[in-house]
C-alpha cells in the first residue's frame, strides 16, 4: 500500500501552519526591534517587515514544495512516521537557520549604524 497521499495530507497543512505561525510571530515581534534600528521610521520598518514576511512565505512554500516533490515512496506506517519526522525536522531547522540569519543581518546593520554615528560625532567640530 502506498501511503504517500496520507503523508502529503498530514505534512502540508502542518508545515503551512508552522510556516505561517513562525512568519507571523517574527513579523509581530520583530517590528519593535526594527523600529529601534531604523530610528522609529515606522513607514520604512513596516515596508521592510512586510517584505520580509512575504519573503518568508515564499521561501517556506518553495521549500515545502521541493521536499514534497522529492518525497520517497512510503509503504508502511513506520516509514510514514519516519519520513514525516525527517522532513518536518529538516524544515524546522531551515526555518531556524533563516531566522538567525535575518537576526545576524539586522545585528550587523545595527553595529555598522552605531559605528557610523560614533565616527560622525568624533569628526564634528
């Protein structure tokens, strides 16, 4: 018996819920932090935050589709559980990696901005 359809029916909604939940949480809780980085420029922050949200959705949808396209044949319940676990773990790790990459970029941005302010104040008469 081929259990791929069941695997897809379990995997896709679970991964979509996870992707949307993570994206919405980052979008909501990242805004105050970004406001501090961008001098409370709420128009810029909201635009950038919305672009990051859409990008997060696109990356996740694309990655979920790639994982599903490369899915092996699932024959047994044991294989179904193992396959789901492996693919879910892979996507969770990729999501975490992307999240920390975004934080690292924003931290670098903050660092360079802070250094530029220090240099600007030191060179003023």
